[in-house]
C-alpha cells in the first residue's frame, strides 16, 4: 500500500493493523524542516493506528549542542516517540562505513587525507549490519529503549589510514588541518557547499567525541557481531580502487 510521509492522510490506511513499525530516517535534507515533519507525521500516524512498538534509526548523541546539522531532526523525532506512549527501540546508529566513499578514492589517488578530526574516534558500521539489527529489533517486539548501534572498534583517523594502507597496499598520509582549512580545501576541489558544511561538521563532531562510543548491540540483537572496518574495506576493495 502506498504511503507518503509528506501526505499524512496516506499513513492511516498504511499503518492499520500494524503491531511493529520501523521508521527509517529519511534523506529529505534539502528543505529545512521537511525531514522532521516527515518523521513526526509518521509517529502521529502510529499513535492513531495503535502501533505497539516503534523502531527508529537515529544518530549518536542528537541532543541540543550537537555539531551535526541534522541532529535536531533526530532529537525531535526521539522526543516525539518517547512522548507518544508507544514502547520503542531507538537505534542510535553511528556513521555508516559506506561514508568512506566520500573521501577514500581521492585519498588513494593523491596519497593524502586531509582531516580536522584530530584524535577523535569513529566506530564505523556497515549498512547491512544496521539493517540486521533493525530487523531483529522489530521481530523481537521487545522495547529496548535507546541503543547505540556501532562497529566493533572506535578508530582515530590515523588508525583508519593504517587499515586502508594495509587493505589497499597504499601509503596514504593523514594531514591534520583546521576546520577552516578543511572547508576551503573541499570548496576548492568543487564540492557543493551543503556537503562541505556536513563533512566539516562531521570532523568537528568526531574531534569533540560526539561519536566515540562502542556497543555490542548488533551482536546482542542478531547473534552475530558487526563487521570491522578492515573486513568491510576488503569487501569494497575493488569498487573503491576503481573509484580512485
């Protein structure tokens, strides 16, 4: 049955007789406020439909003060779910391992990775592992509250570069820069402003410890641990090398 988070009138029929509902955060980031409205429309429809369990894909530490531009969308959605009275499992998903596609091909090509993340750490997690965790949380039907969903190890930029160099037989060097220097460099190579803003914010947030948390939630929910970054990169080696 067709449903559209931008058209709340389509959601009642779609959610009818649904016991467990997975709300995957949307990619509507181009229009300010649209993503949050979409999510809140879905939560309100879940209340009307009498849904018994909501699973939602959020982000680490979305509370006020986060440096990530889209954090308020997640925080508002979490608050709406909590206030709905419906039992919930909120998966605070760390940064996707697939995000390496944004910088790794260029770093392999040039041998240099510019970063302002400092000694901050990221426990990257593959989308497939997030999907397994979400499916398991939904099928269990047990409200887990808020869970951090991460890869098995939080890694600094230098540690990530070491893994990349091993997997790709490369010699990428990390060059630490300021947020302002990173912004200028990304704009100079032609990246669009909104993407540059996000990439700089992600490095700043990492440097501030905003994503430095590791959990075993994937293994606890599914019985199988999340893959490490080395394993993920080995699987993606051909595609990433071709991109370089």
